[in-house]
C-alpha cells in the first residue's frame, strides 16, 4: 500500500504515479495515494496546487498517465469490468449551476445518472429519482423545477442526488460548499457525512477549509505545486504537521481577535512559480530552508521526494523526522 494509514483496511481506490500535463505545464506530478474502503481522504492545498485536476483525472475527465485501480481493476482499461468500475466513481463539482443542464428539469438531471438498463419503464425511473431526492432531503416535487429556479444549496443537493443515481462506491466531492453561505454549507456537509456513513461510501473530499476537512475526513493529503507533500491521518497531519508548507497553511487559518498579514503565513509568493530543477519545490518560500539557513543548500540541489516514504506523513521535506519502526528519529 502507498500509505500506512490504510494498511489495516481493504483498499477501495489506489492511485500510483499520477501525472497530468497541460502542454508544458505539469499540473500533477507523481501523485500516489490509497483510499481505504469506507473512509474519507481529504485533499487540501492552495488554488493551483492540483487538487481538482487529480479529481478530474480519477474520473477520466483529464488525460493522465500512471495507474488508477478500483478494487484491483485498472480504470484505464477498455474491458467491460473497467467501464463498470469507472461508473462506480462519481464526481460532484464545485459549481452546481454549470454542472446541471439548465434546459432540463431536476428529474431529468438526476435521471441522467441512472443505469437505464436497470429500469423497465420511465415510471420506475421517476420513482427512483423521487427516492434519491428524498435521500438528499429534497421534496420529490422539486423534480418538476429547473435548476435555475433553485437555491445554491438545493442545486448542490440535486448534484449529489445525480451522483448517487449511479450507485457509486467512490464519491469525489470537489469544493462542494465553496460557493454556499455558511449556514447552507453546514447542511450540505452534514448531508454528505450522513450519506457516507449510511451508504458505506468511500470519499475523496477536496476543500480549502481545514476545519471542514477535520470534521469530514479520516486521512489527509496536502498538495503543493502538483505534488502531495504530506500524507497521514487527519489528526496527525493537522496536530503534528511535518512539512513547512502544511504548517504555513495551518498558520494562515484566522483566529478570533487576531490580526495577521498574509506574509505572516509564509504564503506571499505567487502561485504557479516553476519548480527548481532537482531541488525542493517549496524552497523559495520555505521558512526553514536555505532562505533562513544558508547551510541547508540541500533544498536547492536535491529533490526530497526520494526519501519521503521513510519520513513521518511521507513528508517531502529533507528535515522531516524519519520513521524507524514505531518511533521517529529527527534528523
């Protein structure tokens, strides 16, 4: 397995050495993770870090290289089993307004996700749509409306119902509450959490909000510049971050009564700067790297990815603690 976090559990989804390039831009580079059956993996990172691109690649909406397996089946294959398994991975987009066809009724939108061969008549399909709408706490009468007539929270619940129509085993939620009011966010999050438990879903949950990630997720992967720089249990990563970038993200979370400049969090450098050849992607922004200590030139010349498997939380940092059995030794 890629991560020890899920080693005692059955793996539902395995992603190994995932790469996504848009021309000369390397949007995702060597991303690997496992998601345990029935667990929730969080993906966090600043805008442009590659989170949504990973989601799109997993469901086949972005051309990628690498290996993606669901319960041992290669999702990139063309066999009937591969196509069946791909259908079992569903993505809920951030913007429900653009992901639902405004010309369709809500019932039509949800019916799109159904396996047509499983229903003998339109009446049976409509009955299933009504069940799905009730499952996401919407009155079935909403099915006669068009998405544009609904609130943002209602549209997002329709998008969830459409994803559930495919009877997925893995659900990917990409910033599903980002455009919603805080009170509506809570409704959608509690709904997702309830559905995940009741249906035994495996989830990848993408968010900027670390408090929400802690509430929703079992494991956490932190992305920077197209790579996962830290991966572990959500409590371990948030309470004991091993990568300087993770610490910067946590430091950027505002607290009541506190005034802070953006530069205090160590995130003032523009996103999308090119990775230094052979060195650490983060060294130009790192508060503990060569800008703080000139003796740490290793950050400029050596890629920390090579030794990440032997460090706590698989941290992509030369100075993160190494794992030795049950204990860690600080370098």
